[in-house]
C-alpha cells in the first residue's frame, strides 16, 4: 500500500494523531510548536497553542481533551479546546519533556518522557489516574513512544524508539506487568519504531521514523502489511473516518534538509481493509 497526502505540510513536527467524533474528527499536534491542530474541510487547519510543547492528547469522557505538554498535563472541556487549563508541572528539569501517550481501558492516561538530547535511560513512563494522581511506572527508558491496548484491554504495546524493539505487556486494573519484546526490527530495516496504534483484530501498526513506512504486525508478531510514504520520517498513526476504516499517518520535517521532501510535515491516509479501535477517553 501507498499512503496519499490529505493535507498540506501544516506542521513542522506532526505527531500524536487521534480521532474522536465529539471533536469533529481528527486532531494531532505540531509538537515542538506547542500547538494542537484540527484540519478544516477547506484544506486549512485550526491551531490551539497549549504551551512550549504539545506532546499527546486524548478525548475526555466528559468532553474536551487531556493534553500532555512539556512537563505536565492540561485539561479542556470544550471540543475546540478553547478553555485549556494547565495542571502543575511534574518535574523541574528543563532537559526532559513528555513525548507520547494514550489511555488504558479504565480511562487512566499513560504518557512517556524523553530527554531533549535523548540521553539513554533518562526517559520514563508516567501514569495519570482519573482522580488526578501522577506517578512514574516504568523508568530507564530513552525515547518513550507509542502506546496502545487491544480491544479486550488485557494486552498492550509500547515503543522505546532507540532500542528498535516493539514491546508488549500484560494489563489489568492493577496496571502494567511483564513488559517484554514483541517485535525486534531487523538490522537491515531502515527506521526506528515511533508511534503505534492497535486495530480491531489485535494487529499493531508501527510508524517507522527514518523508514518511510508504517508496518503492521499480526497479534503473533508477524509482518503482514507495509504502508509506504514519500517522506522519510514517519511519526505516528491512528484509525478514524467512517467505521474507523482509514489509517491516518503523521510525518515531520525534523532532520530533513531544507528544500527536500516538500510533503514532510503533512498528514497522509490510506484504507488498509482493516478497521481500528475508538480512542479510549480519559476518565478524569
């Protein structure tokens, strides 16, 4: 398959796409600009600035969204995010920022961190419960990236990008246990695992930063679909559209020489013949 662009390159570093009907469809972030982007039918895009960094977002069950910013979280109750309220920062170190996240079956928000200079072991995975309590649940990561759960919710997946390993873990209301390798990318494959999403069949779609592609791995870890893109740095993916049958893919101009890859930073899409799962909302 080959994905086609559905937007101009509105973002420098597009990331974290998420589809929610109550939002009116797709939202994603221009991460290092600190903006949440909402595509318009006329081909333009609306921006909401939420801070120095806009790392990831998910819908809230009560409406609006939860957003991971540079060092903390923000909440909005309006679908257009016009009423964003910042929560207290979780740490003071300016060298660490949030990166990517998602909600578990109970509506808790997990979001990972990384050092701006990608210091090995400086990243971690945070849990924000629906009652507003935040804690570190996994440490010694480098670039904590895509996270998602199966439809049943008893199993999840997570990327620590430089390791080139897609991990799987068991999940229960008590949290994450037994995190272990699911797929290790072969040495001769270009790209590292960035964002991910899980489809209705339990397959895992992994964006390859530096690999010009999204790969689908079966529940058993076998590569069975490849989506090609005309840009190098592919950041994340999600399902949306009618019946959640469209795979939306974000890209970035980060580390792309000026004047090259004019579509870098655009959103792409394809219809792979498999449906996705609705975004689990934050319960807080």
